[in-house]
């Protein structure tokens, strides 16, 4: 009876290991795609920043440096997960998410 149980559980456990390794590979593929998309977003942000006028007279403008920092933070987290150097505690700081800058009004010309 124990031998029969072993013969039944062995294929089941091997199938479970195969599914888990496939899931890990699937996750790594998707996280690699996330990295590629972050590269694309970063290029688009650079283009948008270049296209924006440096001497804008608008009161609010987009905070490109903060967005770039957040993108780098996300990239660092994904890369740290895909290739961890060793087990370390998670960094508890959060993304800022607020990308509006309040530009002081220009002084009226005399």
C-alpha cells in the first residue's frame, strides 16, 4: 500500500514542480516586458520634456524630474526582484505620484 501511494504521489508532485517552474518563468517574462515598457515610457517622458517650453508662462507645469525618479524607483524594484543580491528588508517609501509644480507668477512688467 505505501508503495502504491508513493507511485501515485510522485507524478503529482513532479507535475506541481513543473507548474511552479513554468509560473516563475512566466512571471520573469512579464517582468522583463515591464522593464521594456519602462524604457519606452522613459523615452517618451524625455521627448515630452524636450518638447515643453523651458520658459513657460503657465502657473502649473509637469514635474518631469519627479516622474523620472519614480520610473527609476519602479525599475530598481523590478530588477531587484528579478536578480536579488540577497534577502533584504523592503524599502517602505512610496511613490510620490503628484507631478504638478506650482510656478510663481511672473512679475508684471512696468
